[in-house]
């Protein structure tokens, strides 16, 4: 019975390793050895490796004293292997239970058999659940990976056997397009006969050194379509990136280095040359072309790139696009300034071509090619709150302070609805309109409380003040586990976030706790303004009581009744579409009215991302919907008690030292599955956690004694989170950003 050596290099992937090893131990084919090469992992992963090694005597561990990279580790594995076949598996991936068996069943007469790779996205797996996720992904994945579809000559599909197999002879290079040794069963005799080894000179692309001589010495390769390898798309590109998630500059450099070395080694072999050149051109088109969009990057790789381009067989260029041909031709002439100008010209061409695709792309093109290049206007300040939805939050309070103190600036508000009334007569521009792009492109100052569009490059002269919009309770950006919002995925979301935060010159922090979280979760490295929140200045206003009365009148709330404000947050996984979330009111208003209606009214305030309208028409005079009202600060002021859940509103509301109740009917799901919290809500919340309307009503009926019970906790909470809000945060922020 043939033995398979499964070689698994490990570098700090402890959390995934159990899934990986178990998937091998549970194979239907059991004659294997597992060789783990620990590439100097941190202690947590080392511990997990140790435990797994105790599980089964077929698990062997080789520990490297210093990190040497995946190529070196796999070579070490090859040295130890005694099996008839070698199978490379990565420690964050796993295989289906019949993968080894189905490959081996077809191995007779082949030195290499290849399976299929499917991408999975889930962080921690239950294999069965994973299978469902994967199904949805198959289409995308199959087009991205080595696939036999569409090819007819030189291969036969054998659909009569138990396995779906395709034989590749002349076109076998197709099965090497992914430049990866994963999910290949390879005869060890073949490996040793041809001295196949990985290069240990680079971190990425070390597989190529192994694959090229393999390709050259193979006459045929069999694809077994039902031998499945699950490749995990890791979700922490910021703190624990996979190799593929490394910085482009490292990846590009390594690719060019490996290509150049191999291309110099295999000068007399047409199959190797052709394969390598095709890889070079593909890589250039898909990765390098993007990397060098920033002209500074060209200098960094120019020598390697030029040396590579010179090696490419000119015949291969014949049927390539005119753009690629021109760039290669210029590279081969060794004229750097000319190459740079060709790249610039091509980038502009692409941009112009892109501009024809939609109105927004047209405006964006003008922004990049024209407005950003016009002189910056030193006195223009563009402001935006919640992506143009509102006139509120810290941008409003900074603006109202500035327009009085510094009328010499030109203020531009970016809004979705231009009919919004804003004091002081600022310019109003519709968000994402031509006027918006023009003003954004020329303004010296941007002030926003949320992310701006990711595609909006910021010119160097512009100062971007990000106020953010709340003390974090729910995990943010790089600290999040899995992102379950529509229209994005975890990796994209985290990357875009960190990219956006890289544009912020200043970030307002409401308290010391937030400063620490913002630095890590946003990877923020510029100037933190530890001033407290401008939006909370109003909560320390000296004429607060009068303000409360006036606002109650303005909002048509009965003066004689106390006000309960219910302000919950949104749920990532309950949505209609991107940016439009659902909310299901779980408060029994009927009950509340009958038990509390003599003394109280309820103000309902949904989060700005909630798209559905509440129907509370039958509770007129008792329940009021202020979801569309801009300034929640006004609602804080008119209310006597706050009911909320996992929204950051309670950090602000505590400034008023009024009672807070937490209606956390879905705490377990929200905390553990959806987001994860920074804050120990069970032990630190300045009020009780309640599960149903009955508990909410009881708490309201006993609010005085409850407040006494929570007085100590409330005080500790206030000291920790509200200490910086002294009523003059707008002034402090403006002093620092505008040097006033
Ligand atoms: N908000 C509101 N009405 C609500 C909930 C929130 O007006 N019913 C406003 C408050 O100003 C709050 C802000 O929106 O502080 C952010 O709301 P959160 O519920 O905390 O949720 P989110 O928008 O996800 O921001 O660091 C903060 C986090 O990013 C949370």
C-alpha cells in the first residue's frame, strides 16, 4: 500500500491548524505521515502543534530555530519524508475527507496528479457548514483557478469512472498557471530524480523553482476534479496576513527575482521559457501594472523589471494588447524617463476610458485629472456628516463654532438633500455631484465624521480632520472577526478601512479608552486630538434647563410629561441592501402606554442606517418617531431616561448623568456572533441589562431606586468615559487643526 507524506509548514497559524490536521487524520485513505515544519512560530502556535503531535504517532514535527520562510520549510519536509508520494498542504487550509484517496486511486502511471481548489471564507470552521459556504463561491473560484473547461484537444475527459478526470499532455502548463504546489500528489521518486526543491531566497513565489523543472520533466498530468482542497481566504490582513495578503511591494519584488533567476537557468528549454514568460506577462498585467500606478514605485523595482522584460520572448507579445506591447518595448530600451511617461499616459488613458462607464466615474475622472491638479483653495472647508445624510454630530458643532469665530473661511456642506436648513448660509453641494468633486478636489480642509469614499485620493495639501462618531463598544475595523455586512467581505473591508484611516491627518478622540482602540483598530498613526466630542459640547451648556424646555416646545413634546428616549443601534446581518438596514421594534408600546402613559412619553430614535419606517400611528400622543431628526444631542437634552442597546449613544448620554437602561434582548447573538465587544457590558454598563418589555417597564417604574443601585457603577463609568467632555471640544479641535 502506497504511503503519502503530507508536508505542512506552519507559521503562526495555530488557530487554523486543528482543522487542517484533523482533515488529514479523518481521510478515508489512512496510510500517510504528517510532517509539520514549525517555521519558528510564536508560543501559542507552538503549544497547539505540541498538542496535535500527541494526537497520532503519524504526526511528526520539525522545529526550525529561526524563521526561514515557506520554501525552506517545505524543503526540510522533503528531507524527512519517507512516503511514495508527497502532498503539500498549508496549515490554514484543509482537505475533504476523500481527497487523498481520490488522487491516489488515479495515480498509477503518473508522476503528478492535480486536484481542484476551492476558496472558503469562514474564520473558524465546522466542515459541514463550510461546504455550504463554498458552494456559493464555486463559480468565482473556478474561473480564477486552473481549470480545464473549454479545452478540447489533447485531453480526454473520463466520465465513466468514479472520478471526474481530465488528462493533460501538450497543454499541461495550464495546470501550473496558479504557480502553486498545493493539492498535487507527486511521486517522491520523481522529485528526487529531478532534484525538485523550493527556493529559500524569497518569501513569496518560492513554488516556482519547484514547479518549473517539474513541468519540464513531466509528459502528462492528470486532473481529478473531485479531489477537493479548501483554501482559506484569511480575514485578518492587518494583524495576521497570509503570504498572499502581504504588501504588494514585497510580492512584486519576489516574483521578479524568482522569474529572473529561473529564466536565466532554463535558457535552452522552450517549455520552461514559454511557461515562465507567460507567467511574467500575466503577473505584469494583473499585479505590477497596479503597483506602478504610483510612479514612485517604478523606481523601486525598475532594475528587476527591466531585466525581466528583456528576457521575454518577443513572439509571445504578438497577440497581446497594444498597451502591454508598448510598455514591454519601452522597458527593453532601458529608458526610465520614457517608461515613466508611457505609464503615465496609459494610466490617464485607462482613467479616461473608465470615465465613460458612469456619471460618477466621469466626475471622479475629472476630480483626479483636473480638480486635484488645480491650485488648492486655502480658505475652503468641506464638511460632511454620516455620508451626507445629516447636518449633525461633531462636524455641525465644529462648523457652528467656526462660522461665528472665523467667518473668513468658505464653508461647503456635502449633503444628500440640499433643502436641509443650515445656519450661516454655507455653500451646499449634493454629495457625489460635479460640484462636490470640484470642491473636495480644491479644498484645503475636509471634515467628516465617517469614512469618505475609498476611491477618493486626497491631495497632499489637503488636511483631513476625521471626528469619528462614537466611543467604540462594538469591535471596529481591523479588530473585527468576520464582517457580515452586505456588499463587502472581511478582507476588503479591513483593507479599505486602514487605507481610509491613512488619509486622516487628525482624529478626534472622546476619551483615553477610545484613543487606544482607534490607534490599533484603524492603525491610525497621525495626530490624535484628545479633546472630547464637539457634538457633546451642548450637553454641558450652562443654560441646559432652558434649552431643554425650549426644545420640548419645538419638538411638540408635552412639558408635563417625562421623556423616555429609545435609541438602539443597527444589526450587521439584518438588511435590505448595502447601507440599508432593517429594524424590528421589540418594545410592546401598547403595554408601555397602559402602564407608563400617565407620566411618560416615548421618543423613538432609530439609527441612521435603518431604512424602514416605524408605523406608530396608533400611539399618537404617547410615542413619537424622531428617527429623521438630525441632532440626537437635542433628543438627549429633552429626555429624562435613555433606553438603548449596543449603541455608542450611552457614552455620550452619560454626560447628563441621567438614568440609562439597556434593552439587550439579543445580547448573546450580537456580542458573540456579530461583532464582539471591547467593553464588558455585563459588568461595566451604568444601568441594568433587560431582556423583554416587562423588564423594561418594571425598571422604569422603579427608576429612582434602580438609579441608586447603579450610582457607584455610573460614577466609575462617567469618570472613565466622560472626563474629557468639558463643553469646549469644538474650540480645542479648531485651535489645533487650524492653528488658531
Ligand atoms: N445614533 C443615532 N441614533 C441611534 C443610534 C445612533 O443618532 N438610534 C448616532 C449617535 O450619535 C451614535 C452614532 O450614531 O453615537 C453611532 O451609532 P452606533 O449605534 O454607535 O453605531 P455605529 O454607527 O456602528 O458606530 O465607534 C463607534 C462605532 O463605530 C459605532
